[in-house]
């Protein structure tokens, strides 16, 4: 099965009340852990590449790794650009074989965001590629995304309706209280589900919405990381119950990155601490890959609800 877009994925997700997981890829071990989990759970999959990942692993390597994953697994897989910052990077990914791109012009005023998003939509649609955009700003730091909490802004439902109508964008990332990175909340975790419902009510029926910054930052992984030399005091993510509720309400795509990083780092730290004589990368990258697989399997089966939805 060739790489696919997300249109059919989202249509089915909205119809059946689950969300598709979008997992960020930076290297082979991360990708294999994600895909191995999705294969065992027979789940559709969105593999995301950020600007930082493109710089680190190089676009050609990542594209061929994703194509190898698709050939090996036989799963419906979309290759998605995460947080494209301008038209040029989106065009490069469209021309380079991506089946979905995100243009993130949320830092600009509404009119400028609409203009740039429409430019990307027109180019991508002519090539058969779907487009995600963002309205509202998520606080936090992850890769090249850095937004101070004071600058974060929740999505306005009326603006969302105007934005979708004027741009023709295929899906919309909204801000309702999630944030990038491993430190999402101070104190009680809260998401604005009332705002989410208002956005859904004002947009076309079953329009695909996207939740960024949705890692749960499992406490047991934070504890493991800290036990073996890490320093992550106060790390807190989005409760999995919140994500299940968002998926049931109609959020079609949920992004997860920090949980994968945390699983990988905690496991590598454990190997280094308990087996200091070990210097074969396979002996710590292999267990790290297994840890990522376990995290992704849990997300697919117990959080997103997309297990068994690949066919």
C-alpha cells in the first residue's frame, strides 16, 4: 500500500468516534517502535516530521525510512510535515513525497495566517496533498516551536469558522489548553472542552480537528528518568482521560512526541546506569525502541481507540 493522505482516515475516525495517532519521527529506532506497535494493533498511522527532525536526520533519509515502514507493515500510513513555518518548506515537502503538510502561521495576525495558509492549500491541493493549519497558539517548547505562556491564545470559534471557509484547509489544529513539551500544566490539568464543543458546532459537520501538545508524560517514566540521573521535576502532561474525551467528541488527530522522547531517554539512562560496561548502541537503542513500542501500543489501544481500524 502506498503512502496515503489523511482525508479518509479522518472521515472514518469522526464517524466511529476515535482519533488517529500522529507520532513524531526523528530516527530509525523511534520509527520502528511506533510502526511495530501500530502493526500489532492493526491501526492507521500518521508519521510526523518536524523542521528539527528534517535538520537532524535529513529529509531523504526520513522519507525512505517511512517508505520502508509502509512496505514492511502494510498499514495505511500518512507522512506529515509538522509545524511547517513557511510556504517554501511546505512546497519542498509536497514535492518530496509527503502526503500531508502543516502550515503553522498562527504567530501572525488572522488575515496574514489566512493568506499564507491559502497559498499552501492551493499548491498542495493541486498536487493531491492535504493541508493542516493552526489557529490559536500553544504554549511550551518542542523542537523549533517556542511560545511563552503569556503569548498563548486559545482558538476563537468565530475565527475558526472564518479561517476554514477562507482557506479551504483540510484540518485545523486548535488551542484549548494543551502545550508542547513535558511541562504542560502547573497545578491542576485543565482543557477547555466547552470551547472545543463550540468550535465543533460552528464548523462544518464532522470537520477534522487536531490536538497538538497531547503527550501524557507518564509519571512512571518521569520517575524512571529521574531515578537514573534525569532532572525533570514537575513534569506533567495531559491526562489520558482528557484525550479519550477529546477523541469521543470528534477530535480526529492527536499528536504525541514528548512521551516517545521520555520513554527512550528513561530507558537509555537505565541501561547506562545499571550496565556501565555496555558500549554497543544496539544494547541500549534496542530496549529504547521496545519502550517506545509499549507507549504507542497503550495510546492506540487505550487512549485513541483506533486499534483494529487499519482496514
